[in-house]
C-alpha cells in the first residue's frame, strides 16, 4: 500500500507536529531541488479548444539560479545547499516521517472508542444577526 498524506483526517496536536516536520524539512528540500515543474507560458482559445504552451520542466532551484533578481552570494549559498543534498536520503526521510504519521493516526484510532449507551445530541449553532 502506498502511503498518502491527504486522504485521512489528521486532527491531533501530535499529527500536526509531524506534518509540520515533514513540510518544513525533507519534503520542502526534495520538491524545491529535485522535482521539476512545467510552467504554463500561455493559453489561447481556438474555437472550442484551448491550446496551452508550457516551458521546459525545471525545478524551482533551477528557476532561481536563472533569475536576475537573486544576488550572486545567495545563488552560491543555494548551490552549496544543493550539492550537500542527497535525493535518495531525502526520500527515505520523507517515507520515515510519513510512517511516523501513520503510526500516530493508527494510535489515535485505537484510543478512540464509541460510547453506544450515550445519547447523541446534534450540535446547534445559533447565528445572531
């Protein structure tokens, strides 16, 4: 089974901490330095069809290096960071963090118990105008 992040309900503080760790750590680096993105150059309608033209796929890192807005010393820092990264190790870290999240989710499910004898009452919210 492939592990996915977006299909379950994560609503505990432990799960939030793990998700933040994932997004601020290895996943951010992997996506910005190693996953190319096709950027839309233009889109035009021809009759009933829409014709799209895309730029060549590049990573956000590559687009930053091509940018004239970034200073040379910042580009050098990015190059040094890029050279220090290992994509295989980043993928392993991502998988390990997702495993940790799945374990926290399973633990939450085990701790949750329904109370069949308790009468359920609907939540009522009053909107005052």
